[in-house]
């Protein structure tokens, strides 16, 4: 699912206003790191704290490794991609994002690129942190 957001609006998060002066649209998508990179992916951001196992830099075609925005090692290990823990993981990860100073870089990243693809290595396309991060990024 693609998301378009008018970037001329002022975004607020945690009582911090994040003005965005450019009048462009952003598209945020997610994609597994092991899928072939395509030009329609736009700006590819790896959002995992660890580099995907067995994947070369050339094949990954990553523009930015934004590991600071990934879940903390403790949260990632606790979750362990256990489906029963996903709702609680979502809550805890959003709480981490709310306290994460790296989030301040998100509006400018989105303003600079029409299409942003969040790249992740998890096997599940539905139960992973990139799904949560995409929703979070769309909200700011």
C-alpha cells in the first residue's frame, strides 16, 4: 500500500513542530531486503539495526542505512518475531520512536525524496518493525 502526504503541512510530534516548506508528495513503501531492487523503489533506506545476512552491498542497493531508527536490541530480542507478541511490540516500538532523537531526521528525508522504500530483512511481510515504522512515518 502506498501513502501520499502533502508535505506543505506542518507536522507536530511530541509538542515539536516540524515545518515542511516543500509542496511535494511523498510515497512510503516497504520491501524485503532480499527482493530485487528496482528503480521504482526510489530512495532505499535499510531500517534494520543489523545488516541482512548474506546480502552484498551491491545487491542491496541501499541509499541509507538508518539503523538508529530500528528497534533497540533488547526490544528486538524480546519480540523474536513471535506473532502473539506483535501488538505489544508495536506499542513498545512506538514508545521507543517517541523518545528517539533520530526521528527528527524523518521529515527532511521525506521532503527530499518523492519515493522512499523502507527495506527490512524479516521473513514476514506483515509482522515486522518496518510495517510499524511506515505507519509512524506517515503520521508525522
